[in-house]
C-alpha cells in the first residue's frame, strides 16, 4: 500500500509522541481532532457533547499511545478508542435520560448534518440509511479508511465490515435510483 506524505508525517508524529515528545502528541491530536469530532457526532448525534467525548478520547489516547505497535494504525486505533467512548457516553446518557423520560425513536436517531459538505441529493439518500450504514460509508469514502482499518475502528470483524459495506452500497444504489426516478417524473 502506498502511503501519502501526510500519512508518513503522521506516523513520524506518532513515533515522536511515543517517545514522550509532548509537542508531537499535541500536533497529532490537533491533526486528528476535526475528523474524530465528526465521527463522534455521527455516532452519538450529540454535537453539544462532542468536545467532552473528544477530551476523554484524547486522554485515553495519551495514556495508551505507547502500547500502539504500528504507527500506521494510529488513526484507526483512535477511531476505535473514540467509538468505545461514544458507546460509554450513550449508555450513561440514555440511562440518565430514561429516568427522566422514556426514550422515543427520535431520541435514538442519528442525524445527518448540514455541514457535512454533501450535495443535497446525496444527503437525502444518506438520511434513508441507518446510523451504522452512514458511519461505514463515511469512514470508507470520506475518511479513506480501508476495510481492515474500519474493522479496527468499529471493533468488528473485517468480513463483517465487507458484508455491511456491500449491503449499504446496494441500499444506497437502490435509494439513489428511486430518488432519481421520482425526479424524472
């Protein structure tokens, strides 16, 4: 697999951060923050809590960085840490919310966002997908992660990711075709 200069630079930052270089660690976390924040919002639907979850993820990354054996896997590893932090947040959030009110379907829906840079027709089709399907598509096409990296990031088997990616592409294609057929009428 060919690596880009940006990927190589990120790997060098990881290696420097693993030796205790705080400046390299800070640069690395700043570099990843925008994509990880998008990941958090897509998983939780809570942009108001995204910074808090990001901070917890960053702290976990600082503590566990020395255990990362392959610097090329830093970004998927960070996605995975963040995915677990999001799941923790959802458990706490829904548990506390259940005491106050009962959960309804709108609470559980993961919204799409107007600032995602997608054209309106693509956004409408993406809204027809469930949260996990949108997440896999974003990680594969938008963030450029491989199937193996997505598997690592979402704590899934690579075969499961391949299957879900295939099914999601099919659903997207059918929704896209239906959307365009309606526009032609």
